[in-house]
C-alpha cells in the first residue's frame, strides 16, 4: 500500500469514526394525571360555540396506551448541562406553522430554532389576536389577525423554554413554544417516542422537559452508533 492509499484509508476511517448518530427513546408516564379542564367559555362564543357539541378540554397531559407520554420536549445540552448555543440552523430551515382552528391553537406545544420563521395562520371565521409573552428577552408581539387575513410571520433571536402565545380575544386560547439555538431537539409523539437526529460525537446531557411536570436529565456519550435514552415521569 503506497502513501496515498494509506492517507485516504486514514481519512475514511476518521470520517466513519466521526459519523453523527441519532438519540432515540420513549417517554412514559406512571400514575393517573389530573383531569383535564373543560373549556366551557368557548360554548358561549357566537362564532366558536357552534363548532362544538360539548366543550373541548385542555391537553396538559397527553397520555396514550401503556403510559405513552406525548408533548415532552427532549433536547440536548453539553456534557456539563449548559445550553448549546451558536449552533442554530434555523434561518435555512422550513417555517414552523402555528394555526388557530376551532378557536384553539394547534399545536399547543411546539418547538423551533432561533432565526427560524414561525408562520401563524387563522383558519377560523373570526378575528384572533396573537400575543406572545417572553421571559428571555424575545420581542413581544400583539397582533390582530382577521378571518381570512394574511399569515403572520415571526422570528425570535433568543433560546427560551415554553414561551407563551395567547389570544386576548378568546382568553382560553394558549400555546407554548420552545426555542433552541441548535437543531438538537424533538417532541415526543402520541406513542411517547422521539428522535434527535445527526448528533455529533461527544458527551451530552439529554433533557426531557414537560410543562407541568418539570425536567429530567441523563448524561450520555455519543459515538458512531445510535443511543437509546428513555424517561419515566411520575404523578405524585
């Protein structure tokens, strides 16, 4: 084997060693969560009420079969538990969409990156008001959106957990956004499963955060194989 061949073999070996991996897992809930709250005021609204035969409820605890726990934000911090900053790819990513439909926000828990576009739609036949409240220095918006009106487009510069969106016209309407300065996050689905893709090798703190039940963490080492991390939340 000549020098050139040896050099390329070394490069190939290094690229294989540094292959990004996925972090996968399942979130479960043990115990019986509190009963969801009926959104009874919606029935008295002339536009929203006729959309429902019975009042919709909150979705604070979205639990499926065998305790599968949805709407848990799973994200990465560095090995010492500090936020990963300056790694956002948001400006080059497709927009995230938040809709107002049935006089509710959909989805109610969502996530995107700093610099990534958020498009807010109004699919209802009534006026809404998009009011954001930040605890991390993100700009506050308070914009009316007419029925059939143009989409609203926002970007936010700062990472933040559970920034609140509300509608001042319909005070039962809330949603919460988690904003990251990196692409390493996911939201558990209806089966409690999540995938954080293309994680570079290294030591990380995996954070699982539920708006009502708080945060759990595990430290993992990522090499060239996918890593499984599971979390169990408990109702006490």
